[in-house]
C-alpha cells in the first residue's frame, strides 16, 4: 500500500505524525499495530478503510486483542455501491454495524426476528466470500432498525443491487473446466429426466388432491418464509398498518392472538399492510415488523394464498412466543412506541392492538400506588396530559384486550377494579388522540410465561362490608359509597344504599348507639373548598342512613378535607395531583362514639 502510494517511511511519517520506527514496526508483521496507526496509514496511502477495518477486527479476534473500532455514529451509513469485491463488500457491512452503534450479534438477531443467528453471521463476516443475499438484507435491516428505528427500503435495494453486481462478476470470472464438459452434459440429461418424472408425479398428486377437495388442507409444499423481519416498511393501504402490543411477562396470561386480532392480522396480510409486534416489558421494543409481499414471476392465486397463510402462521407463532426481556411492565411506553411505529410506516390510519392485564407497576401510571385501582380515569388522563406523558396515538384506532385479566402470583381483581382498569386505559388512549377505542371482550386465562424477568405484583385490597364489631370503618370513594367528581352526589345511589344498609340496621336496632361520619378529600383546590366538600359528603351519607331508619341524633358529621391522620401525599414535586393517592384520600370514615 505504501509502495503503491510511492511514499518513503520518512514521507509517510511527515504526513501521519508517526515516527518512522513506529511505521516500520507496524509493517514488519511481527505484531498488530494500534488502530490509530493503521487508520493514519490507510488515510495517507489511499487504502480501502472498510476492508482494512474488517481485516483488523479479524486479527484482533485471532490474537485475543480488543478491537476498539472507530466511532462512525455521526457519519452517513456506508455506500455499498463503492464496493467492487466481496472483501470490500464485507468491509462495508462491518462499517454499517459500527454506524448502527456496534450492536451485539444477539441484538441483531432479535431485531431481525431471529433471522441472524449470531454464529451464522459471525462466521459470514469472518469469511472472504460473499455472504448469502438473504443474510445480507436481514443484516442491513437490523442495523437500520437499531440505529433509526425503521428501514428505508431504498437502502435495502441499494445493498441488494451491490450484492447482485459483485455476485455477477464472481460468476463471470469463475474458471471453466473443459474436461468436465462431457460429464456436465451427461449430468444435465440425467437431471432433466429426473425432473420430468418428478413433474409427472406432482401433476398426478395435485389432480388427486383436487378431486378429494383437500388441496387447501395440505400446505406441505409451502416454503419456510419465517417471521416478518424487524423493519417496519413504509407503505399505506386501505386499513393502514397494524401493530400488536403483547406481553409475555409475569402476572399476565401468556399472549395469544384473540379472534379479533386474528381477523385484523389476516386482513393486513391479505392487503399487504405493514405489520409490527411490540414486546411489552419494562423496556418495550419492536421485535418484528414487515409486510407479506408476493415474490416470483406471475405467482398463481394458489401460491399467493399459501404465502399469505404461511406469513399469518409465522406471525401468530411470534405473538405466542413473545417473552419479556426486561423486568417490569411499561404499558404506557408500549402504546407510545406502537403509535410511533405506525407513523413510521404510514402518515395516516392504522390500528394498535394492546393485549395485557394493564397493571403497570412503575412510572406515571403506577397501579402499585394506594388507591390507583380505584382512581378516577379522568384524573389519570389529566395528570398525564399535564405532565406531557400521554402516548401519541392521534388518528389511530386502538383495541384493548385482556385488561384486568391476571395470572398468579398476581391476585385477581374484583369486577369493579377490572372495569376501572379498562376505563383508565380507555381514557388515556382517548386523551392520546385515538379516533376510536374498542374493548375486545375475549377473556385471557391460563398461567403467565415461565422463566421471564420479575414484575412486582400490584397490591389488591378487598373491601369488607361494615360489621357491628368494627370500631372504625372507611368507605373509600372508589367503592360503592362514592361520589361524582367535586360533588356530594352519590355516583350510584342504589349501590351506596346497599353498602350502607347494614350500618343503618345497626343504628335502628341500637337506639343508644352513636357514630361519627368524617369526610376526607384529596389535596385539590383551597383548604376551605376541601373542608366544605368533605363535610357535605359526610352529610349525604347521614341523610341516606336517616332515610333507612337511623335517628338524626345518633349521627355526628364533620369534614376535614385533607387534614386527617391517614392522609398520604397526593402531589408530585411540581404540585400536580397524583390520581392514585388522591383517590385513596377521598373517603367517608365511620367511627363509633
């Protein structure tokens, strides 16, 4: 390289700033020079940086020396069209991975939907020959997904075009063996005869299958297309892209494609819509993305149907085998990621299917907080809006499945708690701009997946009815004795009456008994307003007890607002109301006196 550049060691030293002795030692082949010296050498001598980088990394691997590699994160991705040989092409592939942030081979495999086994891609990059085309294209897609979150189809076509050119050159330059001509012609004749016999057998088999009406039940000849690759294509169709958000995590039943999800998936496959799959765990991420497209020249309707069914089957399998990789469950971020993924594919339309129990246990929607299971959906959505934490779902349809359905060790929810979890996520999705929200009624059951990262169970309190032996009892606002927001009007008068009936019967049976009703509120508005509202709610409960037979003189009422012994902080550092703790603080307390 130095001689081709017509440079002496002294001239090269002047250009690189390295001493002649350092450059001489780097060229004698006795030890591996540093990458800084190597890079300076090729810059001044006109070598191909990508090819040298690839050879340098191979040498590092063979000698056990760490290969730091250059930081190319701020540069443009390498242009495969500048490669004229397999070695240069492999160098561009190495540089593309560095441009993507040098992701691990395991991460590359995940982002390609399992199409880049680490051992296979590692061996391909170490060889001197051109890797398989499908391996190259999946590698390119994975690099782009890691770096920018989607794959520009033009980039994939550029890499495929470069691969085809180099492969064509290799085929043209392959030496012919004149002595093998006769044998080749003989082998061709034998192969042709074999193919004719096989074709006759295939025609006979298809004819029999058609007569038996069984041709749609025997897809044995369908090639293995595998799952969609993790690169959301940019394509708009009638119904728009579809993204399935599912969780293979603790405390939630193992994921499946419900009936409505199956219907949506097959419609998307048939239309050629972009399809994505998001793994909902502590760090939600896009695991699969792609589109079912027809390949080959003039495919028959039968071939197209087989391909679509195979694609659908692989998608269903991917959903059912989704497993959490990180601890926790961030439903909110998963919804946001789904919205972004759809917008990367098409600027309008699209549907998100969320399948999870909905019991997020961290972040701004933390159901582990006291009172969160009974929190006001409007309060939750309002808090997220004020904190800038709403998922961006503008213009999308959202379907919610499995909300409130749990698996051990998570304790099951009550009917009212399950309904409120659904109402909370519905409010969040609507506030995020969704054009429609639908609840899939299919119940999810069965155990949670095994051998997955831990998720803390959400505490589930069971509200016991008031008993005469209770010296003190709390009617939480999230229970049947609850009120319309900022009013002293029962949310459900019939339910409130049923919950208060036993207390009223106690007062009627014990004329000398006396109780105190204390109203409490969240820390919202002024203290004077809170004192008035809490006092009015206690008075409403008293009126209901008197209506059922209790004597007015048996009941004393007071309102303490948020100034009561059991108050827990319900504001974040900026003063915004926290929906869960706020709901916990809203109650009417019964005390015997």
